[in-house]
């Protein structure tokens, strides 16, 4: 489906990820007339909040507007959306559109994207092969175990010619939708954020570039096959900042999106992720 590039999970679960809590602290800072608003953003993994990361820059810029962002890290892709729906956090920024739409439908959640962040291409990685087609009969292939990222991985594998999926399967094929597997490949389903650690256990692994980056893999040199980020098919995998439906017009949240969607953050994104993540606004 697409030509591939590097890990937000997030995506899913591009690039790798961030979740946010927002609320009023009820305290006034000395020298400031406005009440400080505290916004907790939930993220997956710790890389998003490192000092030189784009989000850290946004965090500092928003202090000038009496908005204090506090990041909350989650260990998987499930909890950030549930925490947001339950009111534990106010925003999250760890997932792409396809993952969000699937998750909120499966869990009947009223969550909406309020701004774009980036697109983390997905790529095929290997420690032993230089081309996916070199894989031997019965070879092992690791794919993400969540619905949207697994579907994306299978579409990429189909593009390489390793498998064939059912006709008109859409964005969410599963292993059951494989209709041709000439090399009798064995598929191993692993949580997207844990795949880099399992790279030694398989011939091929399909990894989101955001996840790959956080794991220390080179976003441009490590993949032996990379998805085309300019393709129309890549749009469902743009990572987004998400709020509860009732808060989609919240003025504080709009300021956060505006602070993120700047030329300064675009430049930081390209530098910080070394080209592995593409700004999408």
C-alpha cells in the first residue's frame, strides 16, 4: 500500500506518542494576572518529552500564555484513549487517524481529532536480509498486534509481493484475510512498541518509524522497505492531537494545536527524528 519509513507509535500508532490532561490549577503565578491552566498530555513512551523534542519546545512556548503542559506516559496504545474518555487526561497525542477511528468504534468512545502532528512511516526491518523477498520458506515475520497497525503492516507486505490479501479489503485486513502465502511465512503478533526488542527473533519485522526511532534504529537506513508518505493511502496514518467530543472547541486546546503547528516545530520535528517523522500540517 505504501513504500515505507520509520516509527509513535506513532503511530498507530504513528510515531510514537503523547497524551494530555488539561484543567485549571486554581493557582495564580506571581506577576501573572491570568489563572494558570494545567493541561496533562498523555503519551506512549518517554521520547516525546525529552528536552529537545518538539513537544518540549511547545511546552515551553505555552508557558508564556499561562498554559502548563504536564505529560503522562503510558506503556501501551490502549490506555491513553480510555484515560481520555474517563477524564483522567484532557488530550492525547500518540496515534494516527486509522487507529483512533478503530479504537473509538470498538469501545464506543466520543473522541475527536483537533489537530495534526506528524506522519511516522512504517517500514520493514531485518538484521539478516537486505530485501524482503530474500526471506526463505517458513520465515518468521513480526507484525503489530493491534487492528489498525497490523492491517497497515499486512498491506505493506502485500506491496512487496510476499503475500496476497482479499480483494477490496480496505485498511484493516487481518491474518485471516491472507489468501496467498507462497513462502508459508509464519506471522508473530507483538505489541507495536515492543517489536524492536523482538527483531532478533524473526527474519522480518514491520515497525512504525516513530517506534523504531525511539528504539535507536536509523529511520532512513534501517528499513529495507519503506512506505511512501506522499501517497494518498498514507493519510489515514497521520498522527493527531485528540480531545473528548465535548471539548473539541476548547480555546486552551486550540492554543496548544496552534503552538504545535508552527514552522519552528516543523524544523524541530525533522531534526529531532532525523527525517524519520514527517510534519503533517
